[in-house]
C-alpha cells in the first residue's frame, strides 16, 4: 500500500450503516482514533465492553521529554473521547463519558439508545487536520469567532482568543523563547527525531508519527533525514518560520484549565477537539504552537501575560484560512483494542 492509498484507507469513512453491534463498536473506535495526539503518537488503548467503550492511556507511547507530566497524553484522550461521543450520537446512541482517576486514569463512555443526530462537528471529523502551513492572514468575522469560542469552552476550561496584533506578538515572543529552549535540549531533539517518519514507506509501515508529507518536508532515507534534521533544525530558522506562520494566522486560541489535574486536561482535549471541528466546518485551518505551555519554566509567566495566572494554559493553537496539507496516518483499529469484556 502506498501513502495515498493508506491516507484514503484511514480517512474514507463512507462504509454505510454498520450491520451489527460489533461493526458499530469498531466504527466508533475508528472515529475516536482520528483524533490528534502529540507527535501523532496515538497514545491510547481502547477496551470494548457490553454497552461501553473505555479509553486508557498507552504509557508505552509517552513522550516524557516534551510531556513529562503526561498532560498532552490526557489531552489527546479527551480529543478521542469527543470524537467518540459525536460519532455515537450520529449512530443513534447517547454517550456519557466519565473520567476515572484511579490508577493510570481511564475514560469510560457508556452507550445507551438515543436519538440519532448527525451534527456539523461529527461531519467534520473526517476532514479535520492540524495544518502546518502558512495561512492567508484574513480576518474572521465576529460570528465565526463567537462560534469558535463557544465550541472551545467547557466545564472548567476556557479559551482565550487573541486576534489583535499586539496580543499575537506578545504570545509569539513566548512561543519563540520556548522553542529555542526546546531545540537547544538534546533530549528533546532525540525524542522528536524518534517520531519523525522521513519517507512514505516508513510512515505507511508505522502508521503513526510525523510524516514528511504532513509537515511539508521532502522525503529522504532515514539516515539522510536524521543527518539533515540535525544540521538544519536550528532555533534561528525555526523561530523565523514560526513568526511567519503565526503572523499569517487570523489569531491564536489559548485553552486554559481552572485546575491543573488530569480530569481538567481531558476536558481541555474535548474543548480543543470541538474547537478544531467547528473550525473545520467553517473552512478554517488550525495547528498547535504549544511551546510555551510545554516549557514548565515559562508556563506561569505565559499564564500571567494572558491574565490567567490562576489557571494552567493547556494548548496554544493558531487558526486561519489556508490550503490543506497532506493527511497523516493512523494505525489499524485492531492495534489499539486491548481486550473485550462485558464487565461494567
């Protein structure tokens, strides 16, 4: 299978109505796995129960350098949960998600019969992507911004939309400072390198990670890609690219949790996912610029600059209109299912 065929297989969801309960559960899981994750690690395991689906963290897919407290991991679980709940609703099921803090933490989504509702956010799941390219700099309407803000707000999570140039420039300063610290950290670079797929064959074989296609980089054998990355991935050039991309955006969205715990991180993921799907439904692109929330030494200062010193900034996202990028890949559904049980 080549890359284009793998993309089609991943994102083409026109399979018709599931014929039985097992097919429906499998399709729900497939929708869940189309959520974003840091470095596209797909850091989830999924357990199927009689009338529920439980999402668990896959700790083997942690990124301990960029995400030492597993914050992004739980955000990703929240994103997958939101996809799952929207898909369940479209299939005539009522979905209730409960975060269970015991142990590693899991999210159990109970499923009961309900009214089928195919929402615009559900329809956007198959088209959403993190678009790592320049945007066209156009200003969004007040109505569009209001829809994005409503979608991105939730229980214990708020979204701050920065659309004025002065506010964007202040945030960009933190993005660049944090990016410099990350790129000057050898452990960060090694971890990033491990998740980059330097050519189509590698990307298709793994089904995860950051493919050259999705990041706009040329293909290369792994040995050459690693050499070029080590030679060319420098703070000065990367900060210049970040400045160009942020300034081409319509604005920045910063998601802030009222409390710094796993339950709120999951909620932040659900809020971001609704934001991203609403943006997709409006023809608006988005991409993460999370550096200032990933660098713990800068995070409190960044929160204070936002006027949110009492909360935890979870995510920083740029948004605007622009062309699509090639799609990323996902592992087969079977690879994320841990076990099937009828236990509650």
